[in-house]
C-alpha cells in the first residue's frame, strides 16, 4: 500500500470532494436516508416543508412562501452536508483502494513440477496459480502470488505494498517467510508455495476492506445509534403535540395564532441530535481510513474500536521486540589468543552456515576486523554442517579442525582431543549468558580460541515507545521461549513492564485468558505460527505483515510495517474514534439547550406573549429566530466535518482529566456556540432585510 503522503492532498482533496458532492446528492434517495432515523426525520421535514412552500406559493400557505421555502432549502442543505461528510470519508477510502489496484500486475510465474529449485518448471500466468502450487522467483521477478518461502533467501522490495523503500529479507523457516503478491525480488532466489487462490490474495482483501465492504456498526456505534433513534422518537412525539395544544389555546383564549406547521418541523429538526446523527457514519468510516493511513489493515471497525480500550499488550519477543535473529555482537578471545585469530576462525567455521546467525558472524568478522569473505571453492575445505546431535558446525582444511558450537558441546569436543576448557573462557560464557546473550565457543581441535557473543538486537527506539504506552495506561508484557535469565535481560533493555519466559502456545493462551478474566482488554502483537492461537484469543490481535500466513489469518489487524509499537497509533485511532463520537454527541445534545431559547419563544410568541421573556438572544423577529436556528443547525455540520474526519486529538492523560476537558470544551462549548452562532445569523438576516 502506498503511504498516506502519496494518497492524500488534505481533507478536501478537489478530486475526492467533487465526487463526494455528487454522491451527497445521490444519497438524498429516501432509501439511503431510511438507514439513519435521525436524518430520515430531517428528510421527511424537508419534503413536507417543500410541499408547504409550493402550497404557499399558489396562495394558500400558513406563512409567507419565502419563509417556508427558506426553511425547506436549509433542511435540504442539512441533509446534503451530512451526506457530503459521509461521502468524503468514503471517497478517501476509495482513493486508497484505487492506489492499491495500481500495484496489481499481470505477471507470469515459473511453476515448478516439484517444490525444489532444480525441478523443471513451466511459465504460466500468475492468475492461474492455485493454493499449494510452488513457484521459483529469481532476482528481478515480480512476486505473482501470496506465498510462503520454502527454500532459499532473497532481498525483496515491498514498497508497492508498504510504501517503505528499504528492501527486506525473506527466507525459508522462521517468522520471515511470508511473501505478498505484487512485491519484487531484488537479489538471489526463492521457492515459494502459494497460500491463496485467485481473488483471495492479501491485496484483494485489502481492497475490499478499504472500500468498506465489511464495515459494519461496532457495539458502541450501535448503542449510540439506538440512543439517537430513541431521542428522535421522544422529540417527534413531543413536537407532534405542540400544534394541537397551540390550536386549543388559541381557541380557548380567542386570540393569537396557531403555530405554523413549518415552525413545528423546524423545531423538531433543531431539537433532535442532527449534528451527531449526520456525522456518525463519517466518524466510523474515517476511523478505519486513519488506520489505513497508519499502514494498518483492520478486518472490521470492531477491532479499531476495541483498540481504544486496550490496557494490556502482549508482544512476542523474536521479530517483534527484537530484530528477529540473533546477531554477532562481540568476539571474546581466550587468554593468549588475539581477537583477529578468533575472528578468522569464527568466519571460516561460518562460511557454509546459511542460518542468519552464521551469516552475521561472517559479516561481523569482515566489518570489525577487515576479514574478506572467502569463496568456498577456493578453500578446498570440508565443511561440517550443524546437527542437533553434535550441536556444532565447522570446517576441516590444511590439517585444521575448526569447530563452533554450544559451550558444553565444544568442551566435550576439546576433551576428546585431550585439550582443556580454559577457566577464562568459561567465565566469558557465564557472563554472556547472564546478560541475556547466546555464547558460541570456537575451538581448533584441542585449543579453545574464544567465544562469539550472539545477542538479540532490540529494535531502535522501542524503549521510548514502551514508555509512551505506559503513559497511555497500557501494560506491556513480553512473551518469549527463552529462559528466565535471558528473558529478564531483554525485558530490561526493551523497557517492558513484565515478561513471560519459556512460553508455549498453551501458556500464552492461559496468560491472555487470565488477564481477560480480570476484566482487562488484551491486545497481542505477533508474527509466528506459534503466536496464532494467542492472536485468535486476544481482543485486539495485531499480526506483523512480515510474519507467517497463520499469524496474519489469526489477527484482526495487520501491520504492513511490521512494527510492534504501531499499537500506539492503533490505540490512538481507536481512542480518537470513541472520543470523537462522545464529544460530538455531547456537543449535539448541548446545542439543544440554546435552541430552546431561540425557537420556543418565537414559536409561541403569538399564543403566549409572556414567553418572549425567554428570548435571551433578543432575536429580530419570530421568523428570523426560527430561520436562524435552522441555518445554524446546517452550518455547524460543515464546521464539524474536518473534526469528524481527523478525529478528536488524543492526549495521554488520565480518564478523569480527559472527561473534564471534553465536557468543558464540547459540553459548555456546545451550549455557548449556538447562542453566538444563532445571534450572528439573525443579525445578518435582519441586516439583509430577510425576516
């Protein structure tokens, strides 16, 4: 997926805005409005006042035709503005979906007869591949399918999907074997097993999600929808009694005039929560769009909303908190051995080692000691592969037998050759192990040369990100299969609040259920197959895009950047969605207080002149008071559209402080704004002679 900066030109991109304006008109269809009871009432009021305006125009109106027509037009404008907000939010998603479609390419695939590089292959269209097929992808080839690397290693350009220009490594085994169709292999080769049939690929699911095919109402949105519908029904019943009550009062007193039906409609529209009713859908859609802009694909709005309430985050260590593979960090020579001699032997023993750790030793020796990589065929050596039985690997050449492996395995090997394991080397091994690293000992037959320090490399800046999560009230727990000593060292370096060592899939599930039983909302970030059960159990499951297919299928959020601390942005978007709904609901209901003082005195001025004392705004005339309230009711939607699309800004402060701030800003502000706004509109109307 392309980055936001490539997709957006601001909230009101002209292309998107033009399309949204057209969609806003099309959405005036009553079948569309019927889905939203608040706006359907506005639609019915607009239709009724339009009929009344036509009736007045032919000479049988209850009020001046110009006044009724003005009310009707502003009610239609209210609908158009609400439709425009929803269409604008949808249009931004459609623009991103269009950008995703551009990443699709009609490519050919080298379909293998057997799942190995040397097998014969046929060249076939990528669209013909089926789940389970195996393909060979070489340098320069576009990846034709979603798949899992089963052989080889390659550098892959994923910028078409993630927007990141830096290439990534994909290799067989481990948690970095997942490959997405539409990316490009830059170097080397890989054999990939297809994991999705046509139409089921990751990019197809992304497009469907971005376009909103699976957007449904979330629990909070449903609850708010029911509340708004209930308020609308209450106000509808209340205003329906006002006209017969006014008629009875006039008949009884013999003076005054019955409240016009146009004024009753205007009163109803202004009193029902039209502000939040008109923006509710746009808030939900915009929330998911903001998640996409953060390079996170959400399976549903429910996942985004749940993220706003998360208070416990579980993170898999390998590939999530750390870079994924242990890297050579230090050569510790034995007494009487130089670092250059140890580095040379370590590099020789690792030349045929295709594991990430083995490659890191070769690179580290080259960078730290200037040792060039030697071609295997130049050495004429016999390489000893690693085995689970010996727990060693190495090389034999020129009468030397260099071995690299676990400390106890090398100790046995040296003892077999009548050598001894030096105390200083044993001390280095213990020091590295206590620090959370992995010691590998290097020996040349009976002589121990020293220790290679392999360590988990914690991702840069992650400690600061965890500190920010802590300020947001989220507890971080690292999950790892390492022993408690190693786990404690990594946890301390990364800055997590707690850790679970020697974790099995069953233990991860047990931990999540334990937190959930205490009322916590648990999020988990992971990338491995062994994380899939825990991801499925978690309330919010963030799968890394670099992870396995099983992890991505178990997650309800997929982070295209594979950054575990992306949960900060995810939580902020979730909280923004909840806060935006709550803030605008508070503002909308508070608005009604001011509208009472604008419309009620105007509506009943002829029937009960004493109600004129409630006209605190001192509006120009009853007609201008009603029209000013209706105009303000429409224009406030326009003012709030950017807020609905961007969301209320989230600050990591306490819940009580946040509540006080929002009540002050949107509660008190919701009361004050209509007094100022309605009065300003009234002044303009009277200044123009429109009363």
